[in-house]
């Protein structure tokens, strides 16, 4: 019995095809390029290599663990990669709002981004009021998915068992980690690439089949 739906934000509640996530990634590479005195290509390659090698959930975790990022730099990093204008390409989505309301279940957001980013996106889509709980990177102790402690912390705050909370994310390894805990995870595969074993959906409309 599903009691709660926990959604990823970026690339899940809005389409990745709009390019917003690519712009965030570009700004991360730009930041790294300046901080580490590397070309953009070198920064991207190093970022991928370190995240893969240590299974970091975020670039931030890598920087804090290996590059000595302090609290002051943390805030400047967030401000750089998530500027106030970042959601300008999004539009209100009445169809999405109606769909989410049709699920008739409490819902929350679990994101590796900071709260201010999540609020900008949700407000632009006009669905902020549907998500009273936003579990962002700060609330999660600066840890990100797929760290099991992140999922345990969220479930603890919600007073839910993993099997009663449906988690929807477009990143395979995040869903896989939640399933490994006994949770019910759905991979949102908008591009139809496959890979992770079902359940897998290509549109949020398909979620209704898991809630009946």
C-alpha cells in the first residue's frame, strides 16, 4: 500500500529536453574550471572520474571531501550554479498540476540541489503548494542521493517504511539504491534508454498504475 510519493525534481517534474539541467551542469564545470585552474573539458572529465570512483552523489560532496570547501565557499558555489534567473525557461504546467492532484496522496521532493533552487522550479510550474516537504541538500546534511543515509533520514522524518513510500527519479543509480533498501522505486526514463530493471516509466501519467 503506497502512502506517500517522493519525487525527484530536475528532469522528473519537468522535462530534461528544455536544457535547464544542462545549463546547471555547464555552470558547475565553469566553476570547477576557475577554481581548479583547468579547462572546461578537463574539469568535466575530472568531475566525472571522481564521482564515479567514489560514488559521490554530487559534485559538492567531492569538493567537500577532497578539495577543502568551507561554509563560505559552499554558499558562493550554490549561488553560482543556481542563479536567480535559472528557471526563466520554464512555464506553468496546469496538466502536471492536475495529474499530481489526481494521485490523491501526500507528496514531497527529494533533491540534491539547494532549497532555493527547488522553490524557484516549483513556483514557476505553479505546484509549490503540493509539496509541503522539500528534502534538499542542506536538510540532508549536505549528503546527496544515492547515500542510504539520505533515504533513511527522509523516511524517518516522514515516519514511513521504505516499502510504503514510492520514490520516482530519473537517475538510475538513485532509484537502484532506494530499491536496495527495500523501497519501491520507479525509474523515470523519459528518453526511453532502458537500462535499469522495471518498474520504469516514460511519462508521469503512468504512475497511476502503481497507486491503484
